[in-house]
């Protein structure tokens, strides 16, 4: 047999072996169970991190996320017309790119990833609260440091200060319930971004997922507790609002709303679509905690 025919026959044979059976479908997407297992594995890594590493990752996120405020203010201060805010908010995802690509610790991302381990009963609620507390404190510290620099140095010119104060005073003037519900949808979008980024197979895909969903947060004027804290603390340091107003009128409802949006509308709803043994298959070496241990903490 000629060599060309032999090689052609070999390729045909290989194709036949690798081809799917008639009627079957080869999916190029992760299933819900696969996505949840990936999240559980990532969450296990988060729970194993020391307080120091969690704090430093949270501080990096708080500092970086403040660049969203800087970018919006810089662009809007140089635009005119009714469309200026909508255009400037195209810059809102800037800080989130640092967080997503740099793998920093952002509180609103942590309303999804560590929660999956608790839902799978491989970690307790007290351990989850520890992660949330460390990350949230570090985020706010980083955001506050940048807000002080923006308010006290020459980084912002006069036009940027005016725009910055508009954003800083905006949410504290709204009713408490409005801030809460705006935060619920912001938390839903940010946690949804994390979920979809675990489904993405490329950096390009993660870029567009992050940009699209986070731009919606800005365009819809939703409340993100860390970016909004940078804005509000800028106004505090400029003397136009008080610390009490920042904490009670913005921080509390936004943190609660972001948490509800991330935990209830993303983590639990997605968990409800998985098989019961998904957590066990993701972490076969981890024992299942009792409900008492989940609520009160694991035995020593």
C-alpha cells in the first residue's frame, strides 16, 4: 500500500476513535458541579491562609479598588454634558481589574468563594466570619488611606475635588433602605462576576466579564461598600460629612446589602443546582461537619 494511503488511513482511524458517538455532545463549558468544585477548592485555600496574608491581600484590594474612584473623577472632571457621568463610569472597573487579575482579597468577592465551603459543610460560620472581618477591615483601611491622600494632597485638582465630593456625599443623602437595595444588586453582580470568572478559560474572557458586570454596577448607580467607602471617606476628610454619617448611612447598609446579594442570590442559588456529593468530591480528605459544628465552630 502506498505511504500516502497508509497515512491517510491512519488519520481517518484516529479521527474515528476520537469522534463522539452518534447523538452525543461534547461540551466546552464547565458544568455547575464542576464550577462549584473549583470554587470549593479555591475556598479551601482561602481558609488555610494566615491572618497576616488575608490582611495584606485585603489591604492591597482596598488600595487598588480606590483607583476606580480616582479614574471616574479624573475623567468626569474633564467632560461636559449630561452623558459625562455615564462615560466616566466606564473607568469604574479599573480597580477591579487589579483585584481580579492580582488575586487580591476583596470583601464582596468573599461573599461567594468562602461561603461555598460552609455550604458544603467543610468549614464553620465562625471561621467564615473571621475571614470576612479581616478582609473587610483591611479593605476599609486601604480605601481610607487612599481617600486621605486624595483629600489632603495635590492629587485632585479643584475640578476633581468638586466631582469627588459629589460622589462622596451621594449615598449618605439617600434613605437607608435605598442604599441597602442598591447594595444587594451590586453584591449580586460582583459575586456573579466571581462565579463567571471561574467558568472563563482565558484572561481575555475574564477581562470582558469583569468589565461588563462591574460597569453595570457603576452605570446603575449601585452601592459597592469598598469603592463607596473611598468616596464617602474622601468627603469625610474634606469635612463635608461626618464619620457617623459615613458609618450609619452608608457603610452599614452597603455591607449588609452586598452580603445578602452575594450570599443569597449567588452562592446559595448556585449551590442549590449542584449534586449533594459535590463538596465531598471536591475535598475528599475533609470530613463533613455536623450542623452544630457549622454554626458554632469545629472541635479542637
